[in-house]
C-alpha cells in the first residue's frame, strides 16, 4: 500500500510542471454499500470459481483550490489480497471514469477465488484510491493524498457444492449466453430420477426456480423465461438426484 502511494506521489511530482497551474484536493467520502456481501461457489474441492462481483458508489468532494474541468476523469487503484487461504483479485485500475455531480461513479469489482476447499464466510478490508486525471491522461497534483483513500469491510461467502462424481453423461449446454429475455438449456441425463434448476444472483438470493421433471434420460431441452431478471451475472444450479452442476449466466438486455 505504501509503495503504491509512493508511486503515485512520484507521478504527481513528475507531472507538477505540466499542471503547475492546477491543484485539486480530492477527498473520497463514504462508499455504498458498506459491509456488502459477495458470493463465490466451487463445483468441487480445489476448484476455481470466478462468480462474484459488486458495484460500489463513491462520493467525493473537491477542496480546491482549483476546479474540476470539463474532460477531467478519474483513476482508481484497488488493493487486493488473500483470506482464509483463498486468493482473490479485483480490477487494479479503472481509467477515464467521467466525473460529475453527486456520486462519483460505479466501480465494478470482479473477484477470482481459487482453491476453495471448504464452505465459510470471511470479512476482508477492501480499499480504493482516487486520483484526478486531465484530458491528456496526466495526473493533476493533489496537495493532500491522505484523504484519497476509502476502505470498507466486505463479507465474502463461499462454499463447496459437493458435486464431485457427476458422470460424464450429465453434460449441460446453455445458449444464448449472454442472454436477453430467454435462455435455452440442453442437458444430457443418465437415468435421472428427478431434476430442478435454481438461479441465484451475486449475493446468493434465489431469483428463479424451475422443476425439470422426473425419470429423465438422454438429451432433454428446456426453456427459461428471463424477463423478470435485470442485467447482471447469475449462477445457475442444476440439481440432478442431489448432485449439482453450476454455470454462470449473464443477462444483457
């Protein structure tokens, strides 16, 4: 963290000559949501999940002495780390985010979580830093860098779904994915007694369920109406005789 601040301080120093006429003390205020949860799930032990995400809205104030000008944008630097032996990453930088009145912008974070070996929940402290960029992508000097950072405790829930041992015949095809208002699924069953589908959003809330039927064998096709879902990423969990197969579904309307 100190190294990044030193790096940015050096950048500010190098660009002072080009922006000597401007100086803006930006302060990051509270973010929303704070203490929000994200979800990750692994299909089997030592599996990798890339299903998790969150959007944060940050507000800020410019203490001057100079004003933010048309064409100015924002640069974010996001810290990342590990917890409970699970490594996760987030977008390191977001460039050219337009500045405007009210909340600054949405900062989308996508977590990659590796080697999940148990179910659990962990709180991590996530920090973001803000810098002002002019229309030439040059950092505008900030006289007080200590208030450029905001940190929040984020709860990450993760679990094993216990699906090891699904036979090869149980294969799933989803299309189109990304989907707009409808989704089709081809599933290849191997003498299944019963099957159903549960779709969850990124915080684990169930947004749709559908019973696929009983005594299923061979290739079967299903249709899902997504009109009630908003744009975003969802987790589709197909339960076949107590065994689960999970896929990521993206809704883009």
